[in-house]
C-alpha cells in the first residue's frame, strides 16, 4: 500500500511540480491569460505551482505517506565496504 502511495505521489510531483509550463503554454491552456503581461502570467503560474505543492503536502498528510520510504534506505543488516 505505501509503495503504491509513493508512486502516486511521485507521479503527481513530476506532473505538477517538475514539468514547468512555458508562459505561452499557460496562455494556450487558459485563453483568459492572453490579455495579461508575461510578468502577470509568470505570477499566475508561480501561484499554480504553489497550490500544487500544498495539495501534494495535504495528500501526503491524509495518506500518511513517508517522504523517506524505508525501501529507499540502506538495509540495516547490510555492511558497507
């Protein structure tokens, strides 16, 4: 279950946080942005990413998803050479 949640979180993070939309792409997605300056669209995009980050953190808290899953950590019994 936690592995599935981790992958869902990772996918959400990749799509909404790591994939930066260009200013032009933002205008294509929402035609209402065509009347705004580049600086204003930049601020809208920045706020969108901020909301996505908050949504991700809220989802993490509701699903008790560890930000450091145990399977990513080294095995405690394994000797490091």
